[in-house]
């Protein structure tokens, strides 16, 4: 908690923050309203003067800046930003270039499958792994930290089956302690290389590691009971949110 503040000053600050919230909502309609509310609550609870959303990193006590990577229907989020140098260069897979590191619970099912296809921009080849439960992949952002607001996944199989189900999306800063960010039940997919996105209601923190984990067997389709095997099929992933960067 910051230094004491008079009731009048607190009311003035709250009014000022609410006005700023209205301005941000009009200027940036895609900004998550929960995120703006989090910003207001953070400043009121810590009794700090207003700063723009781009200064949140400094309020966390570290010399960082925040870049917003908002969800969009073109699926241009963190990985696209890294793989194209913010749109200035041709795509290079961030795992191949070393911007991120991918690890999986099992080896790829086929030696011809590539781990980097888990985050490939255009999913046109099958990509899956497993053999036992659970199955997962972990994405290491290395020196970057992201507070996620949305997640996009692409189904990783060329047929209309073998879909992810009963899965979790989590964040961590040490790979030992994981914070649940989203829990999925029935499969969202219904065709080969299908793409779906989810809102992350509470990103909780700025994380270095992100994990998608399937607890059991894959699904053969919506409403189909049984018949699946212990493999995770993903051929595309994108993250959106607030990225901490060096100031």
C-alpha cells in the first residue's frame, strides 16, 4: 500500500481514472474492459497517480514497458509480432529463430513432424505427439513476459477427428508452479485444421512460460463418446495480451 491519501484526493483520483477509462474505451474499442478496470483498481489500491497503460510495467517495480498485442481476426498476436519483426519482415518461425523455445511432453509421433509447427503461421501439415497422459507443450518466452488476454489454437490433424478436449491453459515463471488461466471441456473443433480463440478473463500475472495440456485422450468429435487416443494434435498457436519489454 502506498502513502496515505485524503478522502478528497482519493475521490478526485477515482474520477480521473474513470474519465481515462472512458477515453480508452472510445479510442481503443478492442481493449479488454476487464484490463482497464484492473488498471484502475491497481492504482486506487496502491494510491498512485494515473499513468497510461503503457507504464504498467514500471508500477510493478521493474524497469519494463508494456506493448499491447490485442486480439484480432487476422490472428496477429505475440508470435506473429516476433516472427515478422512487428510486421516489417517476412515470417520466420519464432522457435526456429530462437525468440521462443518449445518443449513437448512426448516426441513427435512421426520424425518428419517438426516441433516448430505447433506455432506455425499457416497450419497445413499434421502435428501431434503423445502415447500416454497427459500430453502438453510449453512455450518459453525467454526474456519476455506476457499477461495473456486471449489464446488461439489450430487443430493439428488433416482429418475431422482427433480433437483436443479436457484441456488447460496455464502460465508460470518457473515451470514448477502453474496458474490456471483457462480450462476447456468438450472439444471446440469440428474440422481439419480448425481454428478457435478464447478470452482469458484474468491473465493473473506476467508469465514467461505458457502451457497447453490435455489431461486424457483426444475427442473423435463433438458428442462422440470414447474412441480417442492419448495424443495432442496442435498445428498453430497465438497469444495476445500485454507484453513486458525493456524500457
